[in-house]
C-alpha cells in the first residue's frame, strides 16, 4: 500500500549525529583523552596562557565526549550551549578576577560533566555485544566522576576556601588551578589517603564520603553488569543458533 502524496514518511529517530565518532571504538579514544587530562594537569602550575589552553582543552573534552555518546539532537544542542557558555565564562573570569567568587564558570563545568557521565554510562550499557571499547567507556565514566567531583569541590572552596585542608607545600596554589582538587578528588575516589589533604567543612566531608562510596561500589557494579550483558548476549546467540533453519 503506497502512501498518499500529502502524507510524509516518518524517518527513524535516534540516529547518531556523527556516525563515525559514535562507534564503540571512539570510547577508547575518549578514555585516552581523559587519562591525559587527569594525569598531566596536576603536574604543572599554569600561567594565564596555560589556564586558557586548559580551558580550551576542557571545552573540547566536553564536546568530543558529547558527540561520542549523545544521539538526541536536543540534548546535543544543550551540551554544545553549556560548552560554549563554560568557555566564555572561563575567559571572562580569567580577565576579570573580581567575578571569580561567583563560581558560575565552575558550576557550568560541573553541569557539563554530569551530563557527560550519564550519557557515557547509557552508551556503555546499551543493548548489544559487549566489546573492549565498552569496558573502556565504563572506565571513562569513572574518570569523569572524579573530574566532576573535583570541580564540585572547587565550587565549595570558592565560597569556603578552608573547606579542604592542604599541606603548605601545595596550599599555595591559586584557587583557579584545579590541580590540587583533581589530586584530592581521585585520592578520595580510589580511597588512597596520604594524609596531605582532608576535608574540614561538613559539606566537604559529605561530598568526600559520597565520592568514596561511589569509588568503592562502581567497579564491582560495572564488572557485574558487563559480565551479565555478555552472558545474556551469548545465551541469545546460542538459542538462535539452535533454531532449525528454514
């Protein structure tokens, strides 16, 4: 039966905006990008040009992660808008430090990272065969959680600079540098404590407890979920193979 001329044929929705980048293997490249940011950012004390470069890299991370995981156009536009606003806010705060106490540039970072965590997990756990790239996607979500918490701590410390105590060797770092907070966040997430940084404010303690719980529970839940998906896929394929051929 042919459709009438005045009727439009609906096209399937949910197609990826960037088919090449949305492949599972792109999760591995995204993970590599996150590892570089996580490991090398805390190593250096940044100048103004270095901080601007870091802001640009962070914006690119948000955008690349979004196009690797998001299939809905509306949500993609939201993430792109957040990325642009976040980078513009970083530049404004960089050249007008009197606005730094407002914390809106950091709040935009937290919002973009939180969306990216959810979408990365959805992409990792969607139905289908479990590949090594999906495992890499789960690890990428783990690193994103650590980065999200580090900027959450920064929002708190912009209001209460004494919320987290650091030793004098690293306490002299300017608030605008995320290196010490990334270090503290991943030390908390992995339950590695060297005694050189610890929360003092009650909100910081609550955030640290929540992050430590996530750090302990996330790896076994990730492994159990991926193993369950792999066994289910194998079972379905086995049943289909046992069906008589027509």
